[in-house]
C-alpha cells in the first residue's frame, strides 16, 4: 500500500504488503487480527500528523524483533516448534531443523522423511502416536530417538496440543525439545541404581529400605530368600511375624525412640526363617535425611550372628561344666592339690562348713590357713556376709580388744565410736565362745587375758551386748 499523504477519515480498507495485512479505519492504522473475534488494536491512532509508511515499517521491525527473540529463546532452550495437519508438517522452526541436523532453509519434511529420521527401534510407536492423535484429536507427550544425517543419535521430547477453529479441528501445534543430556544423566543414574541393587542382592546381609514411618519399600534378594516370600508379600507383612516374640517388644521400643529422636540404633534379635526356625541377627537402623534435615528413608542391615551366639553359649556352658568339674574335684577354687594330706584337710573343711561350729586352724606360717578359712566361709550360711581377716600378731596386746570389738567415744585421747572388726563381720559379742573364762582369741595368744567383760567395746561401762 502506497502512502498518498492524504487524511484518512471514516474509511475501511485492507492492504497486503510483504505478507502484512494493514487495516486502515477511522480509528487509526494497525495489523489485522488473525481471529475475527479479536479486538482491533491500532498502532497509529491518527494519520493526520504522521506517515503511513513509517507506521508500516515500524510494525515490520516489531515483527522482525519478535521473531528474532523467539528464535534465540528456542536456540538457548534447545526447543523447536512445529505445526502438523492431516497433510503433514506445515511449519518447522529453525531450531527444530538444527535439532534434527537439517538445513533451516529447506521446507518442513514430509511424514515419510520425518519417519526416516526416527530411530528404527522407535518408529513403530511414533507412527502409532501420529495415527492416534489425528484420529482422536488429542494432545501427546513422548520422547523418541532420532538419527541425524551424520549418524548422531539424539533424544527428542515431543509435546503437542490440538488446535481448533470454531470447534473444528485444524491440526496440532507443539514443540520438540532436545533432552539428550537429561536422558544420558537419567540413564547413568539408572545404571548406578541397577549396579547398587545388584551389589545389595549379592550381599550376604539382609538389607531393607523403609519409609520415614517404617513403611516397607525394598528388600534385597537375601532377605526375600531368608523369609521365603516375594517382595510384594514382604511389603504387606508386619515385623512381628518375622521377629521372635521375646524380641518384638524390645525392637518396637527401640524403633519408637529412634522415630522420635531421629537417631540410628542397633540391637541383637532373632528373626524367623521361612521354615519357622530362628537365627540371631545384629540389626542396624540408619536414617537418610534430605537437605532440610527431614528423614526420608531408613536403611536396615541385618548381619547373621547366629554362629557367634551359639559359640558364646557353648563356651559359657563349657565354662560352667568346667567350673563344676573343678568344684567336684577340689571343691575349692583357690586351693588346688591332690595329695593325701590336703585331701584329708579339705574333706574336714567340707564337713564343718555347713555347721555353726567355731573352727580353730593351726599351722605354720604360709601353709594357707587364711585360704582354708575363706573356703569355709564361702560354703557356710554366712557366705553372703563379710569375711574380715585379722592378723593378731601385728596388733599390740593393749589394742586387741579395741581392734576386735571397737571402742566408745572418750575411751582414749581423740577417740570416736568405732565398730570392731568382729562387729563389721556381723559377729556379736555373745558369738565368741569361752573356755575357762577366756575367749578363743585369748587362748590363741592374740589378745590380753580377759574376764566376762571381754568383747565389750573399750570405754563402755556396761556389759550389755553391743549389737
């Protein structure tokens, strides 16, 4: 449309120049809307003081910049756009050509040319998707592989949506996104997970993955083989059906505390095998947290320690049996010997240990009188009470009464009430027998000669029983 320089008023004209539709009306000059129902928006409201050609050139510049920005955005995002009808592709953007390794200056490929670009292993489902979307007029989202002319394989995600006009299906528009890098990362991650799962399946331990509230998610092959169930059946089971009844409550207490504190824990328990027998395991529960510190998983590793536990039990039983054998052979832990003289002494000790009789042991220094006294004490009814050994030869004659029976406050300078060794041993004054008015200690020469008052604490004026 040429500029005549005239004033346009109350005029309605259509002009097409360089593929631009210009509307000139009494409201101004602007681009014709693609949809007749859209509102006409003039970019020049009056031509009285302006130039129509300038307005058209400005519109062309805006359109050119818009296309440039769109192309750059598609290039940076590795995303191309297309339009598809029953006749084939109507439009391919330059980035879509670049993704497929084609010349952007050519026309969009035909359906046959397009299918030749698709990887041979993906052509079947891609052809099915095209037929379905044309027949059902619905959108789609799938990822396929393409083979560029240079042999490079790329992964392209195709997203399409139907376009209608006045309720009539016109075709589909959509995008093609190069997701090769994402697919490679996803593939590497899947391979890593598969390798890790294979390692877990080959591990001799029972390994499981639980949810944040102990819901069952995964168990390795060793666990399923031990319990004799499938993965789905294992997920439906309760831990109480797998743990020994004597250990179930303890496990539940540990788990409840761990859920509240979020800390790892371990314990030894017995797990039920598929044949109904039990074996000992060391179970370790370890939490996995996200970036916010919230628990997202629990990993459980159970190590079979049944052989160790049974070995410990056998060792304990052997120790008990050996101890009993030693006791039967010598009857005394600290006295070992088999000579006739020692055997006769130990026989007498065994007889007197169960009675309340007072025993006098005599012998040379170093012959083991105190060992025999301890043996008698341990096998007597007083075994739960203290055994106090007193070396009478090391105590002065004047202090023997105080040492054995204690003393009262004021008995001598700076004295305080003190219980004697006999009192600490649980003996009472009347427990000491007398012979001819003397105590047993007096007869042994370990105490001063005493009368009936012997056994009373030093400093006490009464003859009452100190106990």
